[in-house]
């Protein structure tokens, strides 16, 4: 089976309007793929004589990447649950505005957690760029781009959901939270660029 044949069923599901495989699920896919790519870099560094001195660090990065990959896979299904609650709340928003408010608040909190996973992944990318196999420099850069994009994509979801929320105090608090996370992501991304 070719790689194309393996990936096509996932793309078919993404396009299927009945499955509700939305943008947040794509962020989960992107994060899981990014952590798998970090693992790939680790696998091509471990056991190489040239990198003997950094083996323990690479093994630790690999362990963290495997954990984050699994957490990112969970995001795919969790996002579907979050979306279903928002859609159900939206349909009844006039009769039960509190239900819709609650669903959007849960969505915002969930997306903030996803941005945090994006930053954790960026930190792993930053670490592997210091000790990983230098032949994989393009994979370092691709990993950094994807991890940063997952943070930005989650912030888009946060901002959209915040628009539907009436609680101003909650909105201010959440904006402060994700702004801080975004600043850290930008700092890490810039640090990686400067190392090239």
C-alpha cells in the first residue's frame, strides 16, 4: 500500500459533512504529525556515533514527543465532542442561552489547552534542533512551522468562540491567557529562526 492510499481515508473523512471532522481536529492531526516528525528525527539520531554525547537528551525528547503525539490524537476526538456541544447549543440558543454560553466557554478552554500543547511541541522542536541529526535540518524547520501554526490555528478558534460569549470578565481573562501563550510561541519560533 502506498503512502497516498494510507492517508486518503483520513482525507475522505475530513471532507465528509456527516462526520464533523472540523478545523480543531485538523489541529490535532497537525500536532500529532509534528510530534511524529520529531520522533523521526530522534530515530535518525539515536545510535549514530557522531551523536553519542547527546543520546540521553534525544531519548528524553523522543519520550516526550511520543506522549504529546498521543495527547494530540486525543484532541481529534475531543474537538468533535466540543463541536457537537456548540452546534446543539446554537440550535437552542434562544430558548436556552446559558447552554450555548457554557458550550462556547468549554470550547475556549479546550482550545487554550491545545495552544499549550502547541507550545510544548515547539519546546521539543527547539531542543531537537540543538542535538538532532544535522542532516535533517529541513525537518527541524518543518516541525517548527507546523507547531507554531497549530498555536495560531487554535487562537483563531478561541477568538471565534469568544465572540459568542456574553461574559466580559471571562473574555478578558481568556484573552490574557492566550496572549501570554502566543507570546511564548513567537519567542520560541524566533529563537529557532535565529539559530539557522
